[in-house]
């Protein structure tokens, strides 16, 4: 993957935006369980009362509370509240909320910070519990009897009607502290959170004493918290959609760039590179491999940051909700990691094999489709079916194995999740029963645990698809990083100006990449403008190889090929090929029309130029016979025209170029003798100033050539005109006499 990381650079801004959105999304998703905890703990269990520091309280209540506080805490509480009298100017704004204010003075909490509220929380909560216990002792003699043995102040012996709090106010502070400590012993097993939750009951009672509508307070809290959760959910949804859009755009952009670069790279491949990368493999790399990379890129953008944030953030928040249950998540994560490790180790080798098997399947399918006529001619359908079945079954078996491993993974993961849920509920229930945890906190802990485990699940999916994508990335990088054996010079020379088209082979030798011996050895000849230079020889003598060196489809191993005295390796490939009209051994047409195929040579060619080229190539008869003429459709590969028609259209395409050099690589083999002769006559008339190089097996085709080069096993064994070679070259004589009679040769 790292070998193609440069393709991410153009999308760094979008990638950064996606990461920021993922961070926002993760934090919003992590906030939801906390708000659910608040609804359960505060909204339902505490009737919407958020703090143990009341928003308002009766004057008598505050006076009672400060009796059981330190001097500093008492001062802080007095500073946090303002006494409102029924007849004061400020009473009007509070009387609707606190109806008791109509007849009695109350204390209203000032607009203080949350930090100040938190500082007052514990002392107020403990004081509320003490006052509540004493109030129960006054109202209930049995409760007084239970508290009477404290040794500090025997409540059971107090005479009826005595104002207990007035009496306590007259006691020294040390004695009041002893009474408070004695009562607080009943709550020693509770933590600060549970003390606060217990004290909230007293706050609720105080609100009821003030005449407040507590049910309205509860509904308001639940609805407001629910509204916040809804906004958080909407925010998370917007972030999710935005990240999905950005990840898809990044993945599609990278896929487009890779396909474009791979295509451009392959366009510059020489024969040596095509030998290294078969066509079927290049097709797979350009399609399936890049698709794999697009998919993994999209997953990585969405998961590679989101999952860790959820995992780490969920762990921190879960421990905050239930620090005593951290081990449940740790065990689940360890089991998950073990399962993922086993699955990845089993599936990874198979993932690496998938792309090679797809290559093989494409190769067999392509050979079957392109060679269908040959297969039918030799009745080899059954053999090819078996060959295709073998490739297909191999791919199917490998894919099924991976699918089975993946099928085992998901139920295993869900089993771990369900077991974890049961364990958390069981342990959490005991924690709630022992007053170490609130119900809402247990529910939030459960949700955080699910988020943590799901984050590992998401990462596991990434670990599973990443190996296959890594293989695909390496295969694509292999193509992109291939050093071209044929490259343009740094400081190219120009062929423009008074270019005549003289082609010279000077001591040229050539061997194919990886071969042990030369296929061409020490060739020397000059092809001049206005003349035809023909190459003839037995099959495998190197005729086509000679002409393929001129457009630099391969580079010479030794020696040099010169055009107008300039080594063709010293000019750009574009300039070189711009001077050549090339007709390959196998006529190649592209899907489109006759006209679009001819304009491959010159996009700006006029209709008249096209018609002239068609006429010279002896193709006007079948082109004009079609009602659409030059606009007649051509199927892919020219499959809707015959081999001879395809060859003539290929010749016409080269003629449209009006090039100074023409190469005909065994071009006339698909033509009958009459058409061949007519075409050569027309060529001689219209290309009289051009250098013509012809590869052929027919002596009749080259009989009138100004220069015939006879090749045998990569060497020139004869060079001259037809007459000269008939007298001096035994190889040429054998070829000629095998095709024509002596009368035909001498005519």
C-alpha cells in the first residue's frame, strides 16, 4: 500500500476534513450513553433534580443545614444564596415558581459556576441527610429511640414540643459535629455519588415544600435531555453522511487516477514489457485490482481513525462509569483479538492467491473467446471447457474457503458480544444492589462496552480486506514502477525541416529480452526515398523483427538505425512515429466507424483525403457499397468485416497519414493476387516520394522493388534487385522457384 501512497496527496484536504468529521462523529456517538445515563439517573430516579445544592430552599431549611457544616462551608453556602422576602421587589419573578414565597421568606441560589456548585455538593448533601434524620426523629419516636444511644445527644429523652434545631443551635459546634458524625455512620458504606443520590430525595421534598411542580421539573429535564440526544444523533448522522461522501470521493478519485496512470504507462510499454505482463493480467490489474483498492480506501478513511477513537474514548468513559468492571471489557477484547488473529492467519494466504486465480480465469476466458473458431475447427470444445472449469473451480474453491472463514467470524463475534452483555448486566446488578453504582451508569457502561467491541470488529474487517488490497496495490505498483526499456532522450534531436526519409541499418544486431542468442546479426542496408525496400525470407528469418525496430517497438542490441543520418534513439518516440505510416501484420480496427478508424492517422483529414486513401487501398468497392459509406459501423476488432477488408482499411489508415516512410508488415498476405497487384500499382503512383519498406512472403509482391533484402536465420544473405538476386542468391532462387515458374519470374 505504501508504494502507491502518493496518490493520496491530491486528496489530503478532503482526507483531513474526513478525519475531523470522524473525530466529531466519534465524540457525538460517545456522548449518547452518558445522556442516557443522565435520563435514567437524574430524570427518572431523581425526578429531574440535578444537584444536591437546591435552586431554592426555605429559610428554616438553610438555617438547619448550616448547623452541621464547618464555618467555611456555612459561609460558602450563605454566599451562594440570597434571601427573598415575600414583600421584596424581587419576589414577583420567583413567586410563580416557588408559591411558598407568597407567605414565607425563602433562599434562592445565586448564579454561581458549576465549579462552585460542585464544591458545595458534598457538605450540603451530608447536612441534608443529618437534618432529614433529625426531622424523622422529631416526627417518629421509634426513629429517635434508635438514634438515642449515640452518646452525643440522647434524642429519645427530649421532652415533647421542644424545638430540637433551636436547642442544637445553642450547643457548641463540637457537640453538633458529634451528632452529625453519629448520624453519618449510617451512610459510611455509600460513596459520594450515592450520598448525593440519597440527598436528592431531600431536595425533592424541599421543592415540594416550596410548592414547586416536581412532575413538571422531571418532564422538562427528560424532554430537554432527549432533545439534546436528538441533536447529537442528527449531528452524528450529518457527520456520517459527510464522511461517507468524502471517503467515496477520495476512493473514486484515487481509482480514476490509478486507472489513468496505468493506462498511460501501458501505452508506453514496448514488447519487452508486454512479455513481462500478459494482457489478461494487465486487464485484471486495471479493473479488479483497482476496484479492491477503491473499496479498501473507502473503508480506511471511514474506519481507520473512527474505530480507534471509539475504542480509546469508550474505554475512558466506561471506566469513568464503572471502574470496578473494567476487567469485563479487557477479557472480551483479549478474546476478540485472539479470534481475529486466528482468522487472519488462516485467511491471509488465500487472499493473496485470489488475484492470481482471477488472472488465470481471465487468461483462459480471453483465449477461448478470441480463438473460438480454431477451437470449433479442431473440436476442442470439451478440452477448453475442462480448462475453463479448472480455473473457475480453483477460484470458486478459494473464494468459498474465505467465505466460510468469514461466516464463522461473525457468529463468533456476536457470541462474544452477547456473553459480554450478560456478564456486564450480572456484575452491574450486584454493583447496583451494593449501592456502588447507579442503574443509568450500568446502562451507559454496557453501551460503551458495545461500542468498544464494535470498534474492534470494524478494525478486524479492515485487517481482513487489507491483505487482498495490499496484494492488489503491489500488483499495480509493479506496473507503474516498471522501468521502460524504450525511453525518450533527455535532449532529443529533431526530425523536422528537410526530412527526406532515408532509413539506414548500420551493423544492427538484436536479441529479445531474456533470450540467449541474437535473432538479427550485423544487418547493413539503406532504404531510400522514392524506392521500395522489400524483406523476404523463410518463416522465422527475422523479417517482421527488422521493421518493428524502426518505430522502436524494440531497441537494437548493437549497432544503430539512422533516419536522415540521425540515430532514432536520439529523437522522441512521438516525432519518430509521426514520420511513419505503419500497417501491422494483423489488421487492427477499433470500434466506431470507417471514418473514425481512418482518422487515427490524422484527426483533421478531410472527407476527400479519406476517400482517396480508401480508393488507393482498393477498399472503395465495399465501403461505398454500404449506404452509410465512411460512417458505416465497425465492431470491436473489426469483427463485422472480412480479413481482407480489415487489411485494406488498415492500409488506407496508414495512407491518410501521408507519411514520408511506410512500413507494410506482411500486409498483402490476406489479399488476392489481383487486388494485390492493383494496390501496389496505386501505391507506386501515390507514394513515389516516400520510403517504402515491405515484408512479404510473395515474390510477386517484391519483384519490382528497387531493393530486396533476403534474410536467413537473422542474417542478410542477399541484397539487390530481383534480377540480381536470381543470379547471385541461392536462398532467393529457392523461394522464387517455389512460388513462380521460370516464365513468370523472367516476365
